[in-house]
C-alpha cells in the first residue's frame, strides 16, 4: 500500500530547518574559534643587535590589543625542552619592575608585580642581553626568536608561543639602502641608452 507524499507546510519547512541547523553550527564554530584566538596574552616582540663583540641585544615585547590577559613573564628563545640561542648569553638586563635571568641558551624575563605587567595594547622596551655571538649568527640560528609569554609568572598558564622578529642593524639598513640606490642608477642608465 503506497501512501501519498507529504505536502503542505511540514514538507516546505524541512529543507529550511536543515539549512538553519547548518548555519547555526557554522556560526558557533566561527564564534568559538574567534573567542579562543582572542583569549589570553597575544605576544609579539623584536630584537636588534649591535657592537663588535661582546654584542649587545635589545628587545621589546608587545601584548596585542585583542588579548584578554596581560604579559607577566617571557621566556625568550625557549620552548619547553628546547633552547635556541647560538650560545649562552654572558649577561641579561630588564627594565624597571622586571628581572632578567640567563637560563642555558635563553633568557627569562619576569615582572616583579602586577603593576609592571604589559597590558593588552601596550609595549615595553628595555629588555636586553649581552653575548659573544653576532647578530648574523643569531639570525642564522634556527628558531632563535621562538619564545613563550605567560599571563603572570613563568608557567602561570598554558602560555602563548610567539616569534621575536629580528630587526636589522642600522648599518645593515644603510648598506641595503646604498645598494638599492646603486641598482636604481644602473637601471636608469640602461633605460636611457636603450
């Protein structure tokens, strides 16, 4: 015995309800991933080196405006189980309100108190270390910028792994600028003679 196919409002709503469920699931996944990205500290940093040996390195750290936690400590050039600097620094320094400790081929920077944390949307410079390796050796060392930031002291949360970007030395920038000017001049002469 065959029954007649359904008609009317129930049959019309079924495809619409299925589409609505898919849309709702997609919105929940996107909202969940966006909120998980914006949670905790969202660190970034820069390092630049100078000198002729021993070399002096200056660092600055930033907590992204989208972060929901401050940065209370940074373990520079380290992730659990790995130290990335080419060799052990000979000393380390930190801005007022922070401490600096050389730990193997890495440096730990820790805020002394909550008032010294790097809050979302802010940066702090004045971190540094001295070492016998050159800026070129630092740049060539695999993963040398890989670091972990924590909301309070070291291991106070899961941490945010980030990469500290190397900023070229001013002399390197001058050399690159000079080379660019020379290449532009050569190209201009070739265009004139053609």
